[in-house]
C-alpha cells in the first residue's frame, strides 16, 4: 500500500529539494540546458540534437527523460553574430507520473575577439510545468480491511494536478578555436530560474523553484593529424542540490577528410556514478551513448545499475562563404 505521507514526501521533494531540473551525463550535447550563451556556438549554420535518458529501471520508481534543441545563426556580420534556439524537455517518473515539462527559447549574441576567440552573452525564456496524476496511487483510506477499493475516496485534497510558470535564464561564454586547428575550448556560466517561478499544487502554498547556477568547460586539444584529447566538466548548484561531472578521453579520425571519427571517454559524477561513453561522428551526424554505473549508497537498490543515455546531433555544415572577412571559426 502507498500512503498519503508518501505522496506528500514525493511532491515536497520534487518542488523544494532543488533536484527538479533535468541533468544529463552527455551534457556537452545539450549546451542550452547549461548556458544560453552557447546558442549558436558551433561550427555550422544549424544544429539539432535530441537526448533520451532511462534511469533506475531496476528500482520501482524509474525515470524517463527526453530533451531536444534546435539553434541556428540568424545574423552573421563581420565580427558579430546573433543566434536563436528552441528547447523542449520532458521528464516522467513513478506511479504518480510526476513530470517536468519545459518549452523555451534562447538568444545569443557573440562578438569576435580577434581571429581565434569570441565572447558571447545569452538569455532565455521558458514555460515550465510540474504535474502529477493521483489516480496512479493507492491510499490507506481505500483499504476496507479485507481488500483494496479504488472507488473509495483517497482523503487527499489538492487544488490542482499541475503548475505552470515562466522562467528566465542568462549566461556568458568564452570560446577559443584557431582556424587551422581542431583545438577548441568553451568556458562559461549560466543562471536559471532568475525570477524564482512559483510552482505548487495547493493554492495556499508558496513554493518556488530555487535558482540554478552552472559552470561548464568543454574542449579538445589536437595532438596529431588524426588524434585529439578531449576534456569536459560541469558544476551545478540548485538550492541544496549539487552536481559535479568531470571526464575526458580520446577522439580518433578514421578518414583524413574529417568525415568519420570515433570518441571514447570516461567521466565521473562525484559521489554518484562512473560514466563510460562512446561517440561516432559521420559527416554531419554525431551519435553518442553512455551508461551510468552507480557507485553511490543507492547501489543497495540499484545493484550498481544507473541508466543509459542516447544522444543524436545533426549540424548543417560547412558554413557557406561570407562576403566579409571571417575573423572567428565559430562564425
């Protein structure tokens, strides 16, 4: 049997604990989730990516997460660039179908600092929704003493099953990338839920999302004609919740024209999971798969099984020639 206290605990944790925003192991394939200033910061005209994450299927309350982004460059003149992005996220977990949905847009403005560097600033606006379905739960009041009767009242009183609110974000990013090299580096910071949106299931409650802050590093060092060393890291704080992921590996070109490459990396989410990942790049496409090997105290329930994550990225390449002098490779 599931009791009212269980529902109260789940809802309270989801709204107050600061762990309600989504997180990904292949975060480098979902840059707008961590910094709106990364809108348009890539080589090409348009980028579309999707990530699917299935977590903790070995325990009763599993998590299923999907996120997709599209961003493109709208204005590219001399040393300045304006880019626009769209993002959709959805997460669902548990018997009560506790879900998080976010639909939003971002905009980024980049300015070239010479031939190899650029500084960008970005902002975002999204609609965020929390919802649940109480019909999927069972309560003590529905137990007659001999059997369970779903037609009996639950004894719970919620004014609504969902909450919807706007959310604002902002960020800064520094990009380094020589024109004649695969070496690159992005370093930046983002801030989310700047307006502390109110999302609660009772009209008499005042529960607000805490602000989320993120620091992100993502780079590669060309060490040979066909080999790169890659490294990445992200640190996030949202209320009492914190997350730090750091990792790296090797990228190997399989053809001299850069049309085919593979990448192997290993990362760690501190205190939680070891994350091996494999990535295949073919022409305009990139596909990655990772697995979270749980090493936290929760392994008592998971038996070290975390979850798979799959990412697919498509870019429109190459950038068409421009009439003005090209001063930065991301432009």
